[in-house]
C-alpha cells in the first residue's frame, strides 16, 4: 500500500510518518530537505529560485512514487506529488515568483508525469493553524526557515484547505494537528492509529 501524509510546513508530517512507520513496520520515504540543493537559496530569494526548486521537488517526488509502486511492501510518504503543483507551484505563480511561461511548462511536465502514477491508498492530511506551524518551525531550528514569511504560510494554508475540500483521488483522513503531540503524548498517537486502522482495515474505534 501507499500511504501519504500531507500538510503545511511545520504541521508534523515527518514526525507522524516516522511514528506510523514504527508502529506498522512500514518504510518511510521522506521529503528531500537536508540534501536539497535549492531550499536555502529559495528562502533567501524566492523570485530567483522558485522554479528551480519546484522542478527539483517534482523530479524527486516522481521517482519516489515510481519506487513506491514497484515495492512489494507498504510505504508511507512524507508529502505527495500533488502538493508540489496544486499548493506550492500554484502559490508561487500567483505571488509572481514563477512567470506564466515557466508555470505553464511546469504544469505540462506535472500532468505528463502524474499520468504514469497512482494516487495514494490513503491520504492523511494534518490540519494545523498558524500558531502551531510557527511554534514547530521555530522548535526544529532550521536556519533557512527563519526567512519564511507568515503571509507565505497563510497562503499555503488556504491553498491546502481548498485542495482538501475537493480531494477525490482516494481515501482521506483529516487529523487536527493543533490538538495532538505525537512525541510527548503517546495517547495522541494512539488516537491517530485507531483512525488509520479504521480507514485501512475497517476496524472500528469508539469515537
């Protein structure tokens, strides 16, 4: 199976993916962050590096999905290929950081690539408000993320809510990340596991 975790920057995707993988004995495919050659430059100068970053993410994500489809075991993925186009590239184009010609080229590439892949068997969306996102971004202490603007996070959040409201590619589980701490409170992780069990295996919980 292919499980994917979606959500805004700082929502807790990587943490949840790691915790679920440990519980279910799944493999995790993380988003390319620490070894990303464009990310630091992007946050310093979005206008110059936006298109380069999005093409990089698209190329690495399509390879992940193809590897997932070829695997004989369950894999949980940190962020989906759809978010690259319908959230991040769309927002950067609307903000003037990707010009119309490059954006059209990017979308053509995205449509061609996604024509060869299947959607996740389950999409887990972590919904988080601005205070939660800011707190978690500050807590993890990545230097380049100090340049993230609040308005950028808000626009991404709006784009996520619009996308999720129309999502129809498969099973969808929405988790309110503002109320959960997967690291400090094991019972919070247990609640998520119950919901995942119900979606994947039809196991009923009490809530």
